[in-house]
C-alpha cells in the first residue's frame, strides 16, 4: 500500500493550485477626501474620483506584488522538494464558494489530462478553510473512477491552522489511516516550508516551523516512528 517512487504523483494543494490570491492591502499613501473650501460641488466630485483612482491603483499594485511574492515562494519550495513541473491557477482567496464548482472541476480535469498522474494528494474535506473544502470536493469529483482512468490512488492531507481549527461538532475530524515515515526527510520538509515565507508564522501559531515539527512528532509517535506524515487514504486501486 506504499507509494511507488516510479509513479507520477500530482499534489493538488491550495498553495499551488490556488496561488494567485486576491488580497486587498491597505495603501501606504495617505490621501484626504475632505472637500476644500470655495470649490464648486462638481469640482469636489471630480477631485474625490481622482483621489479614489490613486487609492485603487495603489491597491492593485500591492495586490499583484503579493501574488508574485507567493508564486516565487512556492516555486522555491517546490524546487527544494524536487518538483520539476507545476501549474498555477488564478482564483480569489477565501472566495471559492463564489466560483462555479464545475469551472474548478473542469480545470482540474484538464490538468489531469496533461500530467496523467496515478496518485493525487489533496486537502481533507473536513477542513475549516472553505477554499480547502471546495478544492477537495472538486478533486474528488474530477477523479471519479471512470474506465481506463489514470488516477489509482487519492490521499487527503491535513493543513496546519486549518484542519485542527475545525471545532464544528457537526463535522467529522481528520482521522488519518495512512502514515509515511519522514524521519530521514523532515529537514527537507522544514527547508521547503521556510522558503514559503508568506505562509509561515511564529510560534505558537500552528503554521510555524515549530508547529510543523511538532505535528510530525505527534503523527510519528502515533505509529512508533520519530517523525511521520499522516494522510487519509480515500481510494486505492491496486
């Protein structure tokens, strides 16, 4: 039931799949829209419109800068992990519920046609993050077991500061049933995480270097090894 190194593996993660995140940052410029004395009303309106255009332009510039930084960080992390091929799509952050699900499914299906993976890793469907949950649903739909389909194995993974924060008692929690001993490769994982600077926080935030190491220890001790990566094996065809 292990994962063959010869297999083509496609990891569909939010950080890779949905990398172009639309983050609206506050501009550093301070502008005043307070009407000036002795200026006609029409002039006030025109002035305010121009000032708003300056603000909007600054926000747009910051947004694209943030997107490019996250993409650069992702590529560096992928390089550490030895990933040679990747595909980035553009979707709004924390707003996938506003995107038609069929559109996401079709894009994933097209990616599968190109890469032809036999193994896919994607988010667990019991995650707090709405984007993670929708990505998981889209991937599962896109990989329905049709005749002669290339995908044989589907693994769901947990995401720090998202999966364990799902305190909704109505939902099931992440209950892994497949573990990989990463004792010899934990340092590579840490190195890759450090490259993804826009997603790494400081302890005690779960998505920190200490948080990553602690989770690997916890999953490892659950199965008698020093460090482990935990997954939920959703489907396997052998």
